[in-house]
C-alpha cells in the first residue's frame, strides 16, 4: 500500500502512545495521531485538550482545539485555568505532544520568532500557547515536526519551550521535576536523546529514507545511533483508519 | 444589576479609547459582533488582552484600534498565521503594536489573580524559556514555606471585558456552557463588562456544567443572536470553518483587508 511521508510520521507518532496513557493534545498532527492511536492499539488513551476538555472521544477530527465535538464527548469540561493548574501543573499528564518552527539538538523548541532580535523579528510566529508548561510538566514530551535544515537548527532563535537546555542536568538545575522530550518524530525518522548527554541522535529511519537524507535535512552535525533501526511501514489497518479519520475532519 | 442595551450603545458604554480590554472565548463563544462594533466606533489606543488573539484581534489590529497586545498565542486556529498581526509587528502597519507575551498558563493565572482580588499569581511556569527576558511581568518568587523558587505573574486587571454567552434572563443573569475558557475570570477581572447573548429568556433553566454570572457581577447585556460568528455558540450554531480559511486570503494583503474593513464600516469606495 502506498503512503505519504506525513502519513508515516502520523502513524509513528500514534504508535508512541501507550494504551491508558493520559495525553495532552494540540491541534493538527498531534490530534490526528492521538485519535488514530485511540482507534487502533490504544483504546483507553485519555485525550486532554487545552480548551479544558478532559477525556474527549471525538467521533470526527476537530479542526480547532475548541470544537464542540470535544466538549460533547468529554468526561469533563473544565475552565482553562483549571486545565493548566489542576491537571497539567501537578504532573497528572503522561505525554505532551508539541510541534516546533525551530528546534535544536537538545530538543529546545522555538515557536515565537525567527531572527535574533525579538523586537524586530524576520518572522513573527504564533508564540507559546500552552507549550512551555506542557514541556515542563508532562511526564514526557513527543515532538512531531517535518525534518529540514530550516527547522532543525544548531541554535534556536528563541527558547519558547525547554527541552534539555544545553545538555544533561539542566532541567534538574532549573528545578523541573518531570520528563523532557523523549523523541522527535519526523517525516524521515525518529530522534531520541542519548542518555549520557541528552543530545538527540537518529535512532530510526522510516522505510525508504537514507541516513544521508536525514543528515542533509538537519542543521547540526546529527549523530546516528549505533542501534539505528527501521520503522515498520504503516499497516493496512493503520492507513485505512487514518484515512477514514482524515475524511471526518471538521465534520461535526 | 446588569443593564440590557442594544449592542452599539452597550459597546459605547463599556469600551473606551485607551482601555485595557479583553474579548475572551477559547475558540468557542468569541464575541465577534462586539469586536466589529468596536471597529465601527473607531476606538483607538486599546491594549487588547486575549489568550488566543485569533481572527477577531487580527481584524481589530488591522483596523488600527490597538496600541498593545497582551497574549499567549496569536494564530488562525487550524489555518495558519494572522497576517494583520504579523504586518503590525514586522512592519508597523497600520500602527506599531507593542507586545506583552506570556504562556497560556501565565495568562490564565493572571486572570485568576485579578478575579480573586490578588496582586499576583504563582505558578510553575516559564522556567528555562526566553520569555522572562522579554516580558518584565514574569518574575521569580520564593515560597515562604518551602523556599522553593516559583514564578509570579501580576494580576491582569482590566478596564473592560467583553464575552459572548448562550443566554441571559431579563434580569441580566448570564449562563454559558460547553467550553467556558476564561470568560468568567475575565468578567470578574474587569471594571466594566459586556456580555452579548444568543437569547434572552424568561427563566434560566439550570444546565449541568454551566457557568452562571449573576446579574450583579455583569455590567451590560446585549441580545446579539449569532454574535459569536464565525466562532460558535454550543447548542446554537457550529463553527464556520470556511470563514477562518477565507480570512487567510482576505487578510494576506492590505488592499483586500481594507476592502473588507470598508465593507464592515459602511465606507463606500
């Protein structure tokens, strides 16, 4: 069965979610991946959206974080202060999903500005949203982003959400009690932090992708894990569920 | 007691030049009609406050109503960038826009502090990010009991708050449900407030999970059916996703935007 690199990326992200986990979901690809996981191997996955919908079980893919289908199918709908203060901050969320305009080898994320001067940016991006506290307070963070030299940079122009700072030990020094990014899933493969340094190294290549392609699409000297593995291609079931899901986008 | 007024009169009472004003609504119940009325009344020098400045703030910024934006995420949800916001930040058109930038958790807590009558809120937030270096309103604070260093953000005290709700009764008691965001906190953080509603009813039937704002906590109520469009009112309308997509094209250049603005304000060209 043919599939696109975005489909591979979404399937890889879905597979990273274990059944029963509590997942803080952003709109777009993370939401698609979480809903795919819930319809395949992880029926008990708990979806929490920052709009305050806890345990949402949308029957169609939402187009925004606050679609009515999320409130209609949630176990509870709470206020925005509550979702951040009672549910995210104390560490009740296992997995957070983030994307990035830029990220570096330690998984630090920029979604604020491109350019060195914050007051006079070359591109003004949307900003932080819930990401800084998701990055700080979830048990682990999965970053989903297309791999390119523009996005995978030696140094991010702005740290919107902290990964591992300048390396191992920085999170602890800053008093962060949980997690950090556990993997970066791209359209080419998967990067995971090396335990000794917390630097992200290439651990998986998706089918048909070469190491050279991954290196050429990374703006730092990406290192390759000695245990480099191949991602299993999407199964027929994963693809058909994913496509059926995509077809429902915004249907509610 | 809240006063029931037509939209234009209520907006004139509540939103004044130079105000710090929040139009809240987290994707759901965004008070678009009231925002458009602010544009028609040509309010100026507003400090616009909103967690997610989306299309409504793109319109207010492009129309020249804003001097400053206090926010945590500025984008067109599910579509992409806000072109009028970007044009203001990157090129100062139609006027320069000061930014005060936070995270969602920081903004939510700032509303809570103001609604609670406290000078600041405490959270575990912003640690290790570059936001505190750009936003003076983010500062470390030491817990007097444990010695732990946390983050403080000041109360977000508003001159005015504007929200949209499903319904009110004739006494001006307001009821909203579905995704309720930070609307209650915004109203309680403000000196003046306006709630536009889909429906004015004789009796507010209790609704599980609904937020009720008693009339004595609300300034003005205006009956504006469809006042959240292209956002939605749970139980009354659905989100007009096509509008958000169209906005991307309309807002992309100054000319098409200006034509949109002229149509809104009734200028003949």
